[in-house]
C-alpha cells in the first residue's frame, strides 16, 4: 500500500479516527499491529525481517548494557549481523558479480549459483536505525529500551519503508502515544500529507516520463548539451519532489497520531555550498553518516587534512553505495565527496591567503552556482543505466555537443516550471504562514485551509497514476 | 470535544470542497476565459459531430484499440474476397477544423477516410481508418505489427500518413498496451524490443508498463505476487470508479493540461504552427520505425503507400531550409529502397480551406472542402495501388 494509494488514504482516515478513540494504554499495540499489517500489505514473506533485525539489535544492546567489558565486541558483532543481513539481501548480486569479474581477470571462472532474493522494502532504512541504536547504547545515549519499544520504533509505519531515518532517542520517548488530541496535530499532519500527495502526483510523476525518455541508453549519444543539462535538471527535480513528497507524507501521517518525525529536506537546491546541500538533502541520512561514520573516523585523526579528505571521499562513496548496489551510485557519492573536498580546500585557503575573498559577493554567488551545477551534473551517474552511458552524457555537459533542444518543447517547459516551484517553495510557505497569521481563526479554519487542501487533493486526484512507485523504495 | 468537532468540520469542509471542485471542472472555466481573452476561434469550428462507423474506423482513436480491431477482424472475416485497405495516421484523419465561410452542419461530418471508404465500398474494397492523435511511427509500427500477426487483419494496401512534425512524437502510449494480451503479437513486440533498433526502447517501455500494470512487477523488484495491498487497492478503485464525480478526474486532467497548453500558446507564443527543427533521438527512432514498417509490409506482401500529409500553406513548420531539405531527403530514400509508392499531398490544399486552432492557423486540421479535396487525391493513389503492382 503506497502512501499515495486510495486504499491507504481512506484507511489512514479510519485508522487515525480509531487511534484517538482508543484508550492510550492500547494505542501501542494498535500501532504495532497496524505497522505489521502495512508492511505485510507489500509482501507478507518479509514481515519477519525487520523484527529479526530488531531482535538481534535488542539482544546485542542488552549485552552492551549489561556487560560493559564486552561492549566493544558486542557492538561489533551486532553491527556485523545487521550488515550481513543487509549485504545478503541488497548487495549479494553486486558483490558476487564484482568478485566474479575480479577473479576473471586472473583467469578463474568459478561456478557461482544464482540465488534470487527480492529486495525487502525499507531494509536500508531499518538496518541503519538498528545500527544507530547499537552505537547509541554503547555510547550510553540510550539506556532502557524494551523489545516492544524497539519493535514499535523500527516498524512504525510512517517511516518504515523509506525513512526519515529516526533515532531511538528521538522516537521512543514519544511512543507512549499518551499525548491528548490537539487540533494542531491534524492541521500539521494534513499540511504535510496533502503537500506530499500533490508533489508526488503533479510534479514528480509528470517529470518521470520525460526523464525516462532522455535517459534511454540509445539517447545518450544523440542528446545535445542542452538536452543533457535539462535531463539532469529534470531528474534532480523528479527525485527531489518524489522523495520530499514521501517524507512529507510520512511526517504528516506520524503527526496525525501525535508523533513528530525529523525533517528530511530543507529546500536543497537553495544550498549555497556543497556542505550546505548535505545539510538540506536527505538530512536524516546525512546526520547518520556524519555522526556514526564521519565524526568517529576524524576523531581518530584529529582533523588532519589528508585523512579528512580521504574520509570525506570514503564516506560519500558509502552514501552512494547505501542507495543501491551499483557503481553509478558509488560514482555519484564520490563526486559529492570531491565537491566537499574542494569546498574544504577553499575554506582552508580562505582562512589566510584568500581571506579578503571569503565574503565577496562574487565568490558567494560562484559557490552557489557551482553547487547547483555540480549537484545537478552528479545526478547523471545516479540515474544512467550504465557507467558508459553516464560518461557519454557527462562529457556532453562540458564539451559542446550541439545546443539545439531536440525533444518536444513541453519537456523543457515542464522542467522549467518544476524548477520554478522548487525555487519558490520556501517563499510560498512564508507567504502562506503570513496569510494564516493575519486571517481570523474561523476563516482560516473553515475557508482558507480547506480550500488549499481541496486544491491539493484535486491535483493529486486528477494526476493519479497507480503504477508509479516512489524512487526511494528501491533503496 | 471541541477540538474533535472542529477537526471533523475541517475534514468535512475539505472533502466537500474537493467534491465540488471535481464536479465543476474549474480548469475548463479558466480555459473559456483564456479563449475569450485571446480571441480564439469559436469552439464550434472544431467539429465534434463526425460520422462514427466501427466497420470503417477505429472509433476510440487509440484509447481502446483492441475492441475496434476485434470488431474489424470479425467484419472482414465475413468478406473474405473483398480487397482491404487501411489508412494509418494521426488526428488529421478524424478531425475537422472548419475554414472561414464554412457553416456548421446539422449532419455528422465526414473526414477524408470516410469519403474514401464510401467511394470504394460499392467497388468491393473495404477501407479502415486506424488513427490516433499525435501518432508516432513507433506506434504506427506497433499497429502494423498487430495487423500483420493476424491473417484476418492483413490489408492488401496500407496507406501511411507522414507529417514532418510527427517525427517529433515519441513512445508508445499506454492505451496501446492492451493489444499485448494477444500472445502472437506480444511475441512480435518482444522480438522488436530485443532488437538493436532505436525504437526498441519504445517497445521495451511499453512492455514494461504493461507488465507493471498487471502487477507482475509492481513496486520495483520488491513486491510479491501475493501482495494483498494491491488487491485492496484494486477493490477500492473499483468501488470509487462507480462514483460519477470520481470518474470525472480524467476529463478534469485534460482541462488542466489544456490550461497549461493555452498558457504555452497565449503567453509564450509557442503554437502548433511554430516552426521547429527536428533532430536527435526522437527523429532517429521515428525514422527507424518507419523503415521497419516498410520492411514488414514488404515481407508480408502488403502494398504500401506513404503520403506526405497536407500542411496549411499559411504556416511553415520547418525552422530552416536545412530542416526541410533533411526531411525531403529522408522521404526520397524511402521509395528507392522499398517497393512502395510515395505520394506528396503537402501542398494539395489551398490556404483558404484551413481553419484556425485557438488563435492561430491550424497547421494540421482541415475544413470540410479540404477533406473532400484530399479524399479525391487519396482515391486516385489508392486506385492505382489496388490495380497495379505499385
């Protein structure tokens, strides 16, 4: 059941109404059962997997907490178990294929039996949540968590499939579900839910068809420079609206039952620098990687430049690999690593030699432009079917390959329109909030807000396409 | 309690407003205002009452081709000795945009394929119009493959309309995918999809979309055939589709698309009559598909007549001479390499027989007299093909 399916939305209304009608003491069980049913609605065969990972994490965490002297070993073992499950389901084919290719270089061609396993939805997300729980337990940021707490934490349906990636310490304290109903929960929830529905159906889905066509393997060599820039921009907007839509719907659904999930996006294409982009894009993954991978590595080297730059590249390659078992994702991650290193180099240089340029308007504008262009270009290996196709398309971004647009004008116009929406989004939110503050409550409550919701729902309904999935489901 | 009541009020108001918006089609109203503001041609000049005959036309215009082609097969099967001709093209074949001086008629209008079919019917030749708006040549090939994989549908002559601007169309629309239910045709499509041709990507895309729609590969690689969420969604949609207001979504989406289209025409000045330069992947795909179509006809012993469609002399769709020369060169390569006949009707219809689309000359859709004129040309071309070996 996708968040933008009719059955989910109708079901959600009933589920939320019943949630608030139930006594607080039974809400936990109710949410747990609902979450299991939601996951099973996709594929009941894998329903046990999140709970198995959860159980493993719980047992290792208990070991860490009760036997501090063996804490390090328990932590390593726990992480290894979770990563092994992730590798088995997500990276198995990638690892086997690359191992076979490496052995072939040495003239060895071992017969490797093919094992077909479908990718369980959300495994990358709940695996990372389990790992963060183990590390937080080891670092004593988390203390008493029952297995039921952990099971609800992992399986809580709004974030189970594609995040936001939540931490035990920010979600478990809310899982008593004992907050009294507050009408602002409803409006906050509906704001996000309906915004997400419109983003997904109106913007992401309409860009998808154009993106699919411009990224066809045979098109790569025929696309002009303008075509490929537009293809990259269109995909950057598609994935943004798709994932932001999902995150909005997740945050909205959680809010409807009184739970606040962390934000995942903050106008990422308004980023001023490469690090700023990562402070705005998939924020919960960024902070996970920063806190559990990047900081611990750099703490060891006390910020020495060489290890810092190497760890930036390595960490970003890992971010790429997290998205999928393919070299295109790794290249995407490494490209972002390079952008981050470049910015660090500039920061270091602007501390002394280039200090007078540090806050120059030209430099600020140049970094903003570079960030936007670099982030856009990096979407090409992420989306292209092969590295060869990505290389062909990337080459034409820099080396002129004709400037004539070769696709129908609607492709360029829709992309520009979507880019305008992405550019104006933060300002629109400000305008709406200003209007809200100046409108009498009754008007706002029974006219303005329902009118906006109705327009959002109308756009969602008329652009409904049941066969279009969320991009991040494949990660 | 008060909070609950207010919340219920908010939800009820929202749902009520949504239903109201669905029922009034606000975008259609905006379109009417835009048309009035920008002096668009009166709506009645775009004729909506046209002859409908499933024996001579695929009446859904590509929305449900399987039903029409099944009916055609049954009709043709009863007349095994008759010669059969199929006219394949885009909306020029089934639309009429009345020219200045042409009054509206109380009778259903006939477009040129109707006139051609009526002319040949008493002579023992069955004509069939197979047309869809914005038909790409991948789609034309799709249709031809379907006709040729069914002996009962194989025509003796195939007339294919070629427009310069049609080489900018791409893909195979999802409504065509229903033809994949036919096993023989599916095998043919799979063969095309596995080929190295550029249009193979269109065929692959259509196959994938069809399979996704049937649930075989829903939710990427993760969904199981056993996914009960899908069954619940199917049942929910079935129930919602019984509601009249819910079924209006498609019409309202068309109005919304039309609104954006009008914005393009009126505000940006990018019109159907705007000259364009066609190159790149879509051009290659369409050319290769048209080549494959010619090859398929040749292999099946079907006579092929390719005709350059009439264009309104008031507009030039070529952005430059180079575009015109490139297109003409391509067309010239067709008859030399294939056993087919090529006919040029590009300048066959004078300027005063064309209507207007929105607020500019219609480059594609002709008036009543123009359809008669084109029919006369097609009758000559088709007669020659029927009696000669090209």
